[in-house]
């Protein structure tokens, strides 16, 4: 029994609770608390017609109320505890007013971390979070542990707290939105893959983005572990604020302790582990993800389990995912590529130039690096979405700076189907077509998964 969580549930009895945002993270929370008899209200900017299927689940619950529509937060007053969705800032006026009146602002993830009785591995970073999180989970499973993987990866775990045993292992992907309000307990093992500009449409500036990432280890204890990317200046500097043990991984430097790659061989604490060719996934970025995972699980997982996962793990959906070959043209789905650095890593996984479908929602991040990347790695460019123009400007500036012309063909499109059709027409047998938007999806799609699924569906129908 998780006594701490049992006490927390008793504490909630008699409290007036709000769940703000009825998306992926708060739905299981609301269901769970409603069944406990907690007085809870669900808030969301979407209308009843848009949320009907979920709201109708609570017909007959006297303890559940919903406030829906654009002005839903006008009803946020008199609450004791507020669970906010990660996609909302913590300092909006409605939250500040309620906190000044004594309300506690939290999140299902913050409560989960504080209440979970088993060892927690948590991964954050600008790129590579999901792959690293999944690889850690797979290695722990291979070793024989019962493993729970969740968080930003799409699986909330709050409602599983009754089932998670002390000897189980929990692996969480945590984004900056979630980390912004994390306080109290920190994960026993925290991994930061890298830091580059991202989500500057949400965060005030880059400093706040980095500050949010640092919440993954700020309250660690002396025996906890912080795993950092030695090759990334920002993450390397995180060691200055660490309260526990620090371990580095690197693709560029031989480290006496930690994990590194040299001459296509992986070393752990100075000892040879196995060759990088054993890793099934494409790209140097995935080799980096693997050594980060190896360093995180080293205390718990054998070399044999690490090697088995390296050989067998085929990757996560929407991440440089092979879709289909059509008349000699190979199509890859990298819809998760929501930043220039992620797209750069994906394109450099291939030995040849590709036909790139790119562009999407503008997160107010710089696109300067895309120009040189396109010159180096692209033979045909299909631009779409809000950032299509920014990417085009970066490309033109790079041509000007290099003082030369280019044979790269550039087309602008409005829709995914048009993008795929024109890319396929542009391609020759042996070519690679990849969707890697270097941008979020919200200008055209609710999330990157739906964007990637549409890409795959259209390609499979060719």
C-alpha cells in the first residue's frame, strides 16, 4: 500500500478541486478523483459539443461540475486545489488571484512525482526525450523489472498510483511545460539530453525555458543521479546547481567516468561496452540517446540487456520512421521534428541528400541554421505552414553567404497531400522523401501525431 497517497486522498476529501484543461493529462485525474467522491470541477475553453463524449461520462455524478467555453475561467473562484494542464502558464491572472486567496496550484505530474513510492527515471531536453525515455524503459524491462512509462510521452500515470509497487520502475518524459510547476521531490535519476531554443511562444525567454528544465533536478538528494550531455554547453553547466551525483555522456570527448563514443565504440566508465553498429536506430543523435540511457540505467541493468535492446529496438513512431518504398522512393516520417536542431539530426542520419517536406507552426524560435542544413543535406525542398517563409529566408541567406548558386528545387504548398504528391513527382528511384517540419503542428494539426499519421496514410495510398 502507498500510505502517502492514501493520506493524500483523505486530505482531498472536503476540498474543492479544479482541473483546468481537459486534455490528455487531466482526464484520468478527473475520472479518478470523481470516483473517490471528491468535489471537482472541470474547466476547458472548448465547448460542450466538442467535449461531449468525455463530459457525458459523468452523467449522474453529483460531485462533478463542468465550466466550458472561452470564458470558462470566470468561474474559477473559491477553489482549494487547482490542477492545471501543462499547456497553460502558471502565472495567468485567474491562477494568481486564486493563489492569493489561498488556493494551491499544482499539476497531476507534480503530485505523481511526490506520491510515487518507486524509483523514478525522468528525461527532459530539447530533442531526443521520447527515444531516450523509451530506451530506458526497454532496458529496464529487459532486465526483468515491471516498468511504467509515462508523462509527456502521452500516458498520464496519476490514476495508476494505487497499482505501482515500491519495487517497480517508473520512467517519465518531462517537457518544459510540465517542469515549470514541479516542486518538492525530484526524480532519483534525471537525464537532460540537450538544450536548444524551443517553445519560445510559451516561455517569456530562453532563460525561463532553461530555468524550467532545471526543475528536473533542483531538489534532488545527495544520492540521486543527474545525467548530462557534456557536448552541450547549457546542459554541462547544469552540474553547478546539482545537489546529487553528476554523470556525463559525450559523442566528442573521451571521459574517464560516464559514457562516451570513440571510433564507433561505446565506453562506460572507461571500459568498452559494444560497437555503435549494434544500435539498430539510424543517426548519430540516436547513438547519443542510447549512451544517455545506458548511463541512466547502469546501476540497475546488465550489459547483456543494454546490448539486446540496442540490437532489437526499432524506434518510436513519428521519429525518422520508415513508412514505405514506392517505385524506388523511400518515405520517412519525422513528424516529431518540431525544431531545427531535431530536423538537423534526422537529416544527418542519411548518407545522401533528401527531399525535405518542412514547415509548420511558429514557436518564435530562430531558423538560421536551416539554411546551411538545406544546402548540405537537401536536393528538393517542399515548404508549408507558418514557418515556410522563415525557412525560405534562411535558405536564401545561406546561398548569399556562401556566394554561390544551388540546384535545389524549392516548392511552396498549402496542404500535406499536395506536399507529398509534389515531393514524389520530384523524386527519382533511390531518393529519400522525409517529413521533418522543424516546427510544431498547431497551425494545421492538433498535434504532431495526427500530422504524422496523415503523412503515413497518404504515402501508403500512393
